[in-house]
């Protein structure tokens, strides 16, 4: 059967219309005979998200974005995306915008929630959030550092201005003079060090001899220490400690009034009697020395013993009176 030109033209027009429809559907990343579910999410800022962007669940692509438009005069964006059939999740799940790469690109990932809530159905609006990208994180961390750097630069500028104010012509001149004086001082130290080295060089033999003498003295001290260690110094100290303990015991008895020394130290009457006896003995010895005839009378050839006469200045009589 031969088709007329009009029929051929009509067929071509219909095919063209179908091609346009299929092409438009392809450009929108949706199939003409698609039976997927449609969901919505509202964002304050989509960050460059475009239609046709893939939608994934746990990294698996399950759909794509079909349209993005403003919701109201506050310029909040409502994103429409489709998900293939066979993926069920709770209505409380999140639709999160995230970076798909380091150099850019945005995508939507569904963070499913498996609870006892209502299962999401086509036409539902899911909760939304935007995950900070690498650029946002870098900017967030670099902003405080940038502020600190700017503050440090500002302080450095202020410090330099203050230094310039302090270092006027007179101060710079005095600073140069101080540096010159310091250089002279260093030179003087170098000369002194050279002289000291020369003295050490000239007296090297004497210094060596002195060091040898010190070594000898050290050796002698070492030998003395060994001799002291061998001489039972601990036993001597122990005996000395015992003697001190005995002396402390005697002193303690004297302090308590025990024994003759204790009574002498604490009994006043005993002390007074002893003192008087000592005084009487002293007087007796003195009288014996001054008047021996009072105590010794020798008669020669039967001569009658002469009666002893008491001297006028008898010390005993004087003491008794």
C-alpha cells in the first residue's frame, strides 16, 4: 500500500512530537513512562544544586532531581526529586544536600530512618538539611586564624610605630654609641683572654705540679679515710656514748639529791657543816703554823715545862670572837 504524502507528513510530525517529548524527559532526567515516587524538600540555600542531579541512598543512586523553584517571597527553595520504586523508608528520613566532589558539585542523599513511623509516600515533603562542604569547613576553620593573623599584623604595625617613636635620632645615636662601647668591651675581653692564655702557658709546669700536689693530698685523705674505717671508729663512738650516758645518769642522781654529791648540792645544812669544818681545819692548820708550842712542848734535861701563854693576836681567838 502506497502512503500518500499527507500521511507521511502526519507520521513524521507525530514522530517529531514524540522525539521532543522523550528528549525533554531525558533532559529532565526522568523517563516518560517512569513509575517512580516524587518527594519534596525545602532549603534555605541549595548551594548550586541543579536539576538532573543524582539522588542516592548510602551511596547508591536511586533517583534524580526533577526541578528546583522558589517557594515564597523569602526565596526558600523547594526541590522536587524522584526516587525509583522499591525503596521504602520512614517519612522522618532526611534529604541532605552534600558535596559530590572536592572541586564542586552538589547532590542529595537520603538518610533513611527505620522506625515505627509512617512510610514515606509519593508527594510527601521530607525533612531537609545541608551538610557543610570542604570549602565551608576550611572557611570556618580559617576565619578565626585569619582574624588572629589580622590582629597580629595590626599589633605589629602598632609596635613598629611605637618603636619608630622611641628610636628618634638621639636614641639611635646613643644606641650606636652603646654598640660601639660593647664592641670595645668584647675586644678588651679578647685581649684579657689572650693574656690569660699566655700566663697559663708560661706557668704550665707550676700548674701541673700544683695539680699533682692536689692529687697527692686527695690520695692521703683517701688513705686516712681507710685508716679511720679500720680503726673501729663506730666502737669508739659507741663507748663514748656509753660514757656520756653514765655521766648523764650521775648528773641525774645529783639533780634528784641522791648520793653524797646530791645531798651536798641540795642539803644546805650539810653544806654549811662541811664549810664550817673546812674553815675550822684551816684555822687549826694556821694556828699550828703560828703557835707550834701550843701543841708540841719538849722538856730538855727534866726542865720544868713552861706554861703556854696565849698570844695577844691569836688568830683562833680572833676568829672565835
